[in-house]
């Protein structure tokens, strides 16, 4: 293979590897956001469970306070009951007391409902807290892995850029400019020729080009996609004697 072509092939390999490394680096913020979203979702479930338990406890206290107010009201009515002058007033006062007692029973039922709910809500809080802490712990490990991966990928990308610049500087001007023009247009500057076909655009090569490509040091470009072609001879066949 032409020495300049070998450099261009190596340059192409370095740029492909660098592209992969940079793509992986660019994907790390998305992975970190996914971790943050997972934690936020579990946190929201935990907060919702706590809010539900707190709302139930608050409602219970409100009902208990209402019961106390109603009991005070009932005591006041009972005290007034001894002061009434007529049967009509007495009957009316009894009616008021009965109404207050109905409200007390209704509020006490609500207190019992909240007390029954509290046990289940407390279990929900514990379950969601455990789930949140587990996700947080796992995410902490995954974030550390992402940080380590970022360090490794950054070092790898820096090494590839450095080697790419060295190889690029070692290529003669004419083939370098030709490679760069094609790479800018097609995304890649070289393509392997195999079985009489360009492996990038999959167009058949003219027989003469295919023969000369394998036998000479001349730089050939694909007549379809313009990429600089290179040919890798197949490995020698190993014959195993019986």
C-alpha cells in the first residue's frame, strides 16, 4: 500500500475512533439527566406519601379540635337547660343539645377514619422512603461510574486528537487536501475496496481500476462517491497438514 495512503487510512481510523469517543462524551449529560429524573420521580412519590400522611394527621387534629369545641358548646347548652322558664324553651334547648351531639358523633367517626388510615399511610411512607433511598444509593454509584467514564473518555479523546494531528501533519499536501475535501463533503475521506466494490457507496469499480488499485501505488478515488480507495489483501490461508 502507498505510504501516503497508509497514513490516510490511519487518519480515517483515528477520526472514526475520535468520533465514537466524542459521541460517548456528548451522551454523558443525557445519562446524568436520566439519573436526576429517576431520583426526582422517586422523591416525588416519597414526598406525596409524606404529604398524604401529614394531611391525614392534620385533618384528625382538626376533627378532634372540632369535637372539643362541640363538647364545650354542649356543656354550655346543658348549663342553660337548668335556667329555662317554659316547656317550649326546654324542648328547644334539648333539640339544640341533640344536634350538637349528632355533630360530635359525626366528627368522632371522622377521627376514627383518620386513625384507621394513619397506619396504612405510615406504611406507604416507609415503603416510599426505602425505595427513594435505594434509588439514590444506586444512582450515586452510577454517577461515580459516569464520572470515571468521562475522565477515561476525555483522556482517550485527547490522545486521539494528538495522534490525528501528528498523522495529518505527516501527510503530503496534495493527498491531505484531497482527503480533507472528500471528508468535508462525504463525512469520511477514504473507503475500503473489497471484491471489486467500494464499501462506502457500494458501487462496482471498473475492472481496470480494481486491478490497478491492487497492483500499483497510485491513489485512486471512487468514481461514485470520490472517497480515496484502499485495498486490504486477505490474510494468507493457513494449510493444516493432516
